[in-house]
């Protein structure tokens, strides 16, 4: 199989989106049918002061206990007046691209830190993340022969759910830089609403850098990205296995140069921002209505709710049901098919492709048994969703020296199981969702580097869960490219 110029030029960088006049945002509980123009008179629940605040009367899991409510109100007022981090039209563009994924015409690559930190929100860190995402996207585009939609866990991933309110030191648990400090100090672990303003400022700065990196003159030149991948193939212990893929990409690029292809798409790209919508006191003030009355959470292009916050009667599900952004939901191995159908009816009542992404996080030993009933049940309803694989969270264990870690082989096996399930059912394996960094950390075991328990201490830097390093991330991309090729 070989690349064609249109796939490389259009698919890798522009994402292959073909916009039409019928593009429209999602309107909860009503709206036009797919393929028809939108015509929204305003909010559905006009009798409510603001239906975006109904969540406040519902049980909200994993929320901080803010000790100073007056300060919380002041912060909310501040966040409600600052410029948004993203624009509604960008959100709509991403939903268009995800619609292509839902139809089996594109593939999603989502990756980034488990938990971003203010200290690591630097130009080198963001540059390294951008580089590894671009490198992976080129390889995946080759394997899929279709556009790759690039979404970062970035510019807002500053909060994390925790299994306990108290950590192993007897201190309040660290809930992400948006809430409290990682430093094991009792005072610094008290939830501080003002940290949400710092989170906003850091997220806005990160989004600004991502836009700069992806523009002409930034990092997105396709030839440069491929040169980085050739370095990986040359230097990796497993490089010989991936030489054929790299050589075919090389030939395609040479063909385009010989044919005089010099499109702007070869030098620019789009990288979208996403994060878990965990702290509703942050998400709500950054949610704005456009001139049509459509609500967008403009803290990110896409947000998701996690396994611990997707209660059917909970605040998170209610809040995300009322905004126009693409929404993701994490699904663990105990998820029932009936719940998935209920979820789709709640979040995607109009069956709009690109609106809903279901992110399976089953564990490599469970994905082949737990995922098929969910896919089959939902397919029968006619909902066209994006199925995304998170091979990280179901494969976490404690190493012999006490470090929380994940093994590369189990991560790869869960992705393989995800592909096997969808191929057996005739559905589209829509993408991957990976915790990774562009730096040479030692947090996950295995891979071509063959990292062992004893290696973890050398560069274990995560603020929360272990991430794939740059070498492991690229190796995963090459392996998935082989899966995509069949």
C-alpha cells in the first residue's frame, strides 16, 4: 500500500474536512435533522433563568470542597468576563471532522499529559508534545489511508478525579493544579478557587502556543515531521521493523515534490484542545451563548466526562447535555449496553454524527468481552458515534518498587483488542486516546527500550498517572499503523 499526494497533503494536515452549508451545532432537546440548515430561536427551556445552571441542583461527584464561597463567587464572575480560550467556529469545525470519523472516513489521535501542571506549561514542553503528536499523525495517516484528527489533552487538563479524599500521607488528595498544589503541605492542599484563574491563564497561553506551532513557519511542515520520524526509525532498537513504512512515506513525499505539490496544507495543521470537564465551577463561567442562543463551553474545543462522573442523574451529564461542543464519555468494563443507549439518547438525541464520542477504557484482558455488547446495542439504535480506545486507564498497576505504572505490551494489546472487536462487528475503530509526553520520561514499562521496574525512578515526573514517553508513543503509532493496514 502506498500514499497518494491527496492523502498526505489533505488528510494529514487539513484533516480532509469538506464543509457544507448544512453544518450546524448541536442543540440539546431539539434542532434540525441531519443535513438541514440550523434555525435556532434560542434556549429550549426559556422558563428557567438559565438552563445551564440546572446542574447546581444535582449531585456533583468529585467536586472540591471550597472553603471560601465568597472567593469562589468572585472567581466565577472573573471567569465569566474573560475572553474565551477557543471560538465557537473552531468547535464547529472539530465536530465536522469528528462526523467524518463517525462515518468511518477519518481517525482520531488524542494524546497528552494525564494532568497538566502550571510549572510544566512551558514552550519546550508544549513543543515536545506538539512534535510527538504530529509525528504520530503522519504514521497513522499512512496506516489508515485517511485523515487523522489531532486532539491534545492540553490547554485545560488541570484537574483530576481521585479515588480518596485523603492521600497516603494523610493529606487532602491532590486534585490537580486547578484545585490545589501537588506539594505535600496541608495548607497548600486546601482547595483554592483562585487557582482556577491561573488554570485559565495557563490554558489560554498554551492554546496560543499550539496555534503558533501549527501555522506556517511553525512545526507543521510535513517534510520536517517525516525527517523526525526517520530519526526515530534510525535510532530506535525496534527501528528495523518500521523501516518499510518510513520508506513508503519517504517515496510519497518525493513524488509530491517532483510533481510540484506545494500546498499550504503541507505546512499547516489543526491541533484541537480537549480536557476532562471535571470542575464545573470552572466550566460554567467559560460557557457562552452565541448570537443564536447556542451554548458553547469555550474552555476547550471538546470536553469529556469520566467514569467517575457520568452518573445518569448527576450534574456533569446534565451540564454537557446543554452545550454544543463535541462530548466524550469514558466507559469502563462494567458499563451496561442499556446505559450506553440511555447515554446516547441523552447526549445525542438528534443523532448528529460527531456530537458524541464513546471512549472505552476496559483493560486488555476485558476489552474483547466487554466492548462488543456495547457496540452492538448502540449500533441497533442508529446512533452514529465515534468509538475511541483509551488503553491506559484499565492497565495500571503498582510496580515492585511502589511506582504506579503501565506496561507497553498491555497497552498495545488493548488497542489490538479494540480493533478486533470493531472489525468483527463491521464497525469503525475511530481512534485512540493516550496519556503521553514528548519527553524522555520513564513512567511506563516495556517498549523497544525495555524499561524495567528499576528504571522507573530515573525520570518519573508525572503529576498523576504514568505516561508513554516519546519513543514509546511513536512505537505505538507504528504498531497501530500496522493494525490499520490489516
